[in-house]
C-alpha cells in the first residue's frame, strides 16, 4: 500500500535528524572533555610557574641572609640568621617536592589531552561523513515522499470525506495497518469473528465494511 510506503519513508526522514542529534551530542561531549582537560593543564602550568617563582624568591632570600651573616656583630644575631636560612631552605625543599608533583600531573594531563584531541578529531571526521550521507538520504527520501504523496492523492480522489477521515484516523491508531483481509470468518487485524450480516455485505461488495472490534476496513482476499 502506498500509505505503508509513505510511513516507511517518513520514518527514515524522521530518523536522520534524530541520529544527527545523537552524533552531535556525542561529539559535543568529547569536545567538552577535551576542553576540561585543557583547562586543567593550563591551570597546572600556572601553578608550576608560581611554584618556580616561589623557589626563586626563596633563593634570593637565602642570598640576602648569607650577605647579612658577613656583617653581624654578635653570636646571637648570627644564630638567628642561620635559623632563618634553614627555614627558607626547608620551604625550598617543600616547593621543589610540590613542583615535582605538579610536573607529573601536567605530564598526565597532556597525555589525556592528546588522547582527547585524537578522539574529537576522529569523531568529527565520522560526523562529517555521516552528514554528507544524511543529506543525500534526506534529498532522495524527500523526493520519494513527494512522489508517493502524489500517488496517494490519485487514490483518494473518489473516496468520500467521511471514509477518508476514518481511514486517516485509523492510519495512526493502527500502525498503518488499516485495511485487512478476512480469512474464513475472522478479521486478520484483531482476530475477532465477523458477524454473519457483515459477511453478507462483504461478499456483496456494495458497501465499505468495518470490523466491529478494531474498526479496520475489511475485504475478502481472493
């Protein structure tokens, strides 16, 4: 039936945008992950620079303290400066240990970023290829739909408005299976027995007969 063909074409036309949206969502998610990793790597680089600045400032402090050692006039002051030097050296040690941790962290993040960028590039390539094929499908199926709609208009030209309204309503309600044959005395749409009076009308072929149970339009298969 032409309506079943139309339903299939429309299903294809509806599925393409949904699939495009799904793929776009996946690509966007990969990009967000890459951006998050890049942001973390940049922040870590800032921390490393700050750490290096802190070590340089401590080195300058030790240099100044060492110069003061040459000018002290009593032992108490000398010992106090030595304590300050040791404290600054301890700070340098802590900063250096922290710096090593930051370098390891940055190395890991760069590895993750490289992997993330590769995943984005690959997904982008696949998505671009999909879009090319999707556009072809939309164009082809769109043309098929227009042709089928034309055929449908020819078929329904002599159908009464009331029957067409019933048919179109049932088309959606019955999954595009509206007209069905009778086998023996049974509607093949809902497998309900057809009353004798409806069987007589079907055999006569003088009126449109609907199943009392499912409201599908019936006919006897030859």
